[in-house]
């Protein structure tokens, strides 16, 4: 099945496009940032994409060792309470080294402050209210004051603060108790603003299912309490119910229009409150599957589907944070193989997945004026250069080929550069499968997979007299980036490309 489309772009065409692809990215729990492989993956992501913020769980988890209590081992009596910021400093300094600010998710509960044994993940994050709100508030204030002391108030207050994660799920918040979460939010909001009212604070960080109810009740609560909320947060995943097989989960992609419609309900609920109309919405997690063991994350199908998401998520949201940048991630335990369906843009071994390039390509559009946006392409004009991302997305494999034609205003000698990510040219998952799916990569295998994980680059020279006609062929699940730029020949004396290549 082949589909052909053509578009005419005029010299004055401008299209709304809020491209916040680089605002934030997710990470596994914060303590993982102390690992070497984690940091190598993060450096690779920052080199090609360059996110501004990073958000993850576990700021107050016991492996970060921030909250400390001393006690008499005979009586169990607490003899002192203190805070240790050694690991927090290591993590924050490493983030700053690669140009990142934290998007601070306040959670989970330190073990010594937990009011119950409600936990989540194999690493046992405590997901319950504090046994003493005064102690929780002091912890929050002490942590923020430490960040201010270390990095300066003007810097620290640029770190957005989110209260908790997915309290509408009983695993993440005991009994999914809405009123208990509202108390946590109220107490935490007041504690943060006491440190410095310039801090931006939001919630409720809910996932789908009960999101409309929770966001509506949350807005009602904040309005009734007179809370000057700074932003609202929620999550966004786009797969159907899971089917588990061994260590893995398989899910069908959902209709993207249903997902966009669901996101619009959040905007409508917020705007129905006059006090909060227009309040920013941050999607602090999004991906296709919400499972860290779904092989779709490693595929070209994922890359193409998410291009469509990236083209539209900014319509009603201030930002959208991909969950996650890399595959050092342990919610279900340490993964068994380099390709295991992890959330990350990068597979273990610093191997970029196809979706990595979806983000890298959209990052190249940042700063340009959008001249075209459709269900299969976004094109911007950046000075005298056109930049575009094209994709052939489909929920299921149907053998769908796509031919896209564009007529652009252009003049003179030009160079067209294309970078292609498809199942033939940039598909490390297939190579790994063909190698026998080795669980532990040799140095040679890792280098081979890394070399197969980069786009195919091609170029050609054009000459335009008022317009340039471009045509692109995309196989199913392909993603393609192009640049059309002026390129006047300036050959060295005596050099002939044609003679060198025996072209004439």
C-alpha cells in the first residue's frame, strides 16, 4: 500500500507550533545517577538533544541518604535527626556538568518517616504519608535551603517542584487516598513557599484512568483553599492493556486522537476555573507504553509514532517530558539484556534507539518559524534554511509506504541533506536479533551495534528559480530529517569534482 501526498508552501505561510521537545526528560530514580553507565548515556543524550531539565523519582529515597536519624539500639529512642546531602551534591553537580537543571519531584518517603510499609518497585520506594508532617516539612525546607546555599537562590528557584508522583494509583500513594494527597500537597506547598515564594510548585502528577476526576477535584481543592498554584502536572501514555509473556509485556498502540482528546480535557478543566485559566500544564511523563519491559520502545515503530506525538503535544501543554533518557532503570529489577524494551532513548551499551533520533531531529527545529505542520511532517524556516522532520507512523504493520512532496520558496544553488532512520538503515534491534540476541555484549558486538544505530545520510545539489520541488520516500515506520540550505560552489583553483568522480 502506497500513499502519496503533496504540499505547496508559500513564502508567507506560518503555522502555530509549540516545540518544547527539549524542556525536560525523565530518569530512573535519582540514586542511579551515581553509576558510570548512567552518566555516559546522559552525556550522549545531551550531546545530540540537549534537554534543559531532568525529572525522576527517589529524591528522598533511602539510597540518597538525605534524611538521617540516630537512635539508641537498646530502646529504639531517636537521639538525633539530621540531613546528609553528599549524594545529592554528586547528582546535582553531574547534572549541571551536562547543562541540566532538576525538575524536582518531591518523593518518595524516607523509610524512617514512613507511616506504613506501602511500597512500590523492587527497590522499595515508600509511598505513604509521613508519620509526622512537621518532620516532612522540615526535610523539604532543609533540602531546598541546601540547594540555595550551594547554587544560589536565583538559580535554585528556576527548578520546578512537583509534589509526589501518580497519587491516583494505590501503589504510588497508599489507598490512592485523594484527601490524604491534598493534605500532603497543602503542607508541601506552604513549606516550599516559606523557603522562597519564587519557587514554582505544581501537581497532582496523575496518570490516566482517573485523571479527569483527580484533576477536577484538585483544582476545586486549590481554589477553595486559595492556593496560588503555579502549574498542573499529569502523565500521558498511549498503549492499550498489557499482555505479559515471560519477562516482557506487549501492548497495542492506541488511537492517538483519543490520547490528544484526553489531554484536552485537562486544559478544559483548568480553564473552567477563572482563577487558573491558562495555567501551564507540564506532562512530566510520556511514552508509548507505561511498562519498562515492552519491546516496542526499541523499535522504529515507536520512533515514528512519537514523531506524531511531538508534533502536537505542545498544542495545549507547556512541556512534555519523555520517560526516560536511558535504560539504567530498575523499577522491575536490573534488565536481562541490552534490548529489553526499556523506556530509554539509549540502550545499555550507549546504543541510540530509533526514538533517540526523533528527539534529536525535533531539537533541530527549535528556534525556527513553522511553515508547515501535518500528520506526517513539520517544517520550519530558520533564517534562509528549511528544516523538516517527516515520518510514516502506523499503529500496526500494514506495509504502508509514504511518498511526500513539497514545493518550497527557494532561489539559487542549494544543498539538500537528508538523514534517514528506518528499519533498513538504522535498526540496532534487528542487528542484535540477527547476532543471536546476546545478553552480554562483547566489545566488538557493542561497537557494531553502536555503528548500526546512526541515521543514513545523503545529499544532493539543486538549483531553484523561485521554488524547489522536493520528494521523499518513506518506508513504513521511517523517520526522515532534511535541511535545504544555500550552497554556492567555491572550488579551489583547478579542483573539479566531476573529473575526480569521472562524471563527465
